[in-house]
C-alpha cells in the first residue's frame, strides 16, 4: 500500500501514466506487487475465519478495505486494467472463502447503475479507448490504429503463419508494442492459428494446474493462495488475449511469461513460487475452529 501511495507523489511518468517508481537505478511497477500482496493478505485473513462466520458482514469489512484500497490507488495512477484485475481477484477469493450468495447479490446489484457515473469520471484517453473499441474505423490512423493493425496481423497469419521473422506487420513495425502488449499478435502472424492455439493451450495448462493445486490443498490458506495466484494468471491471459483480438478495449496488460517486462515477470515468478509452496504444504490441515483467534 505504501509503494502504491508513493507512486502518486514520486512516480515516474510513462506514456501519460504515473505507474512506476525509480529506486536505486531500478524501475518497477508497484501495482504488480500489490496483486500478490492482496492474495497473501486475503488468504491469511480468511484462513483465520471459520466459514460459518462468513455470514456476518462485520467479518468482511477489513478484507473489503484491503481489496478496495489498492483498487482506488491503482485507478488514481491511472491504470484501469490492473485495477479491474485486482478487484476481480479479491471478488473471487471472497466467493471461494464462503461469502453468502445474498451478500454477493447486494454487492453486484448496484454495478449496472454505476456505469454512467464511472464513465463520466474516466480519463479522456480511457474514454477514447472505449469509443475506439466500438468504432475503430472512425480513426484508423489515430486511436484505432493499434487494434486495426493487430487484427490485420492476426488475419494474415492464416492457419500456419507466414514464418518465423517473416510477418510483414511485425517486421516492418506496423504492429505497435509488439514486444509487450501485442506480442500475441506477432505470434499469430508468424505461426498462424496453429501456433496461437498452441500458446493458448500451454497457458491454459498452467491455469488448470494451479486450480488443481488449490483443490488438492487441505488447508484454507493454501487453497486460497493457490486460487488467487491462478486467477491472477488467468485474468492476465484473458485480458491480453481478448484485447489484441478486439473483444475488449485496449489496455496496458502484458501476456504473462511471454511479454517483455520486468515487474510483471518478477511478480509472476514470485507468484509461481508461492503456488509451489502451497502444493508442498497441501497435506497440512486447518486448525480447528475452536482454536482460531477470530
């Protein structure tokens, strides 16, 4: 939380957003570490609460604050994509911890009515991304350029692709951010549908493996920890892949394990380390409810 707050005062501005901190010559993005910290915090909190007590709304106040505070700070940067991912991670862990359906309904019911309010408070470039998503052809050389070039590159790959380093959109630099946000588009152009499907399949195996680890854990902390890391990885993949295909508005979310980027790669490796740790300790049982301090 402290690092996220420092970003607003001493953060490094890049491409119109203040998301990075320079420390001892190293530049990193605190919002990436906030996701792992949130998973650890919520897993620890819900581990100490008996599932029968989850019906008490007072038990959810602190974890709700732990979730909403980083979401608000990341939105302030601004970084809408990462803020949405953090919120979805928290919501998933609330549900997995035993949150009642009526509580979920009370939280979700107002969301459709908040759409106009949220849209009115978006930054101009965020509104432009939504308009571009709906009508990219209206500004082919401006706001719609990225997604149009992405679709051209994906379509030109066909079934088997144009060959390694032979993609015209990527090699001639028509494709923007080909090493980070749009790297999957370059894979689709050079290796075609077969290569793109293979990459998606490998990423899906990691998600399924993480979910199976969560299901096999006999203690609540390990179960929620494995679930949180797996959901984080899944959302990263889903948002990036949907973005480059034009299914959702373009946002600055990289493709994990493939895109270039220090903070995202470091936090993902740290998350996988925690995932493997939960698997190692999967047979440790929970402390009886009578011995818990909450």
